[in-house]
C-alpha cells in the first residue's frame, strides 16, 4: 500500500493551490479522525492510522477547482489520488461526503472515520454534528430533492455517530477536549514550511 507522508500530503495540497482556509479545514478533519482512531484502537478496534491521516489531509484535494468547475470534488478527488498512485487514499476520499454503504453501521472502517470527521468540522471549527448538518442544509439544500437527500444523510450520519461513540468513554460533545495537544496554528506553520506563502517564495 502506497501512503503519502504528512509532508507529501502538504506538497500535494500546495501543488493544487489549496487556499489556507481549506488547508485549515483539512488539518482539523485529520486531527478529529486521528483522535477517533487512537481512542478506538485502545478499545481493540484496529484501523490504519497512516491511511486515515493521509485521507484526512487530502479529502478536499480538488475542492478549490470545484468552485469553478462545479465538479463532484469527492469523486474527482478520489480519482486524482488514484491516478497519482494512491488508490487506497482515493477510495476513502471518494466517500468523504457520502459513504458507498450505510447498511452496516457496526463496520467502523477508515472510510467511516473520514466521513464522520468531515461532518464534525465547519470551516476550521470543531462543531456538533447538528450544527454542521444545518450548515450543509442551508447552503446546499436549495431544492426539495436536495433537502430530502441531506435529511437522509443527516439521519445516517447520526446513526454512525452513535455507533462510533458506543466504544468511547467520552461523548460527541467532548470530542474537542480529547484532540492532540498540537493546535491548528502549529500544523499550518508546518504546512507553510513545505508550501511557503507567495510573498515569502523566492523570485
């Protein structure tokens, strides 16, 4: 399995000209996902942390260009990473908006963790699932059919949340208190070591 390192992920994000607010969002999603992986592992649920870390950082890899192309960034992001030689990462990224299969909520796969982590981060803030889903509904639920799909997604994600936290000693509301001590500004600083801001790049 070919899994890019954190620095490799940062370079890919830089190559895609990812703006800082999406970088910050991606770092937060990664932090949430890794927190869940670490605590689930302590309960005997084995997940691939390296795979989750890379997918968390890269889940919005084609988001920037989607603002102009209106492409499905989950699908094209997954394809982009597959084409770059990271098919396992692409498989997770493709499902970060909507999972391929919600039939078995007890299957806590890496795809479930990435999908749920993304639903807990609004811009760069850790928020409740309800707040995030309300934002999605207000922003994207412009048509009756879309509203219905979002409500159905909300219901399915709520079921996933209950299944995940059944194994943990803290509640969803306490998630942000259990994240790693390194804050987002430190991670963004690490990103800029790989991808200097335009004003600081050599001419």
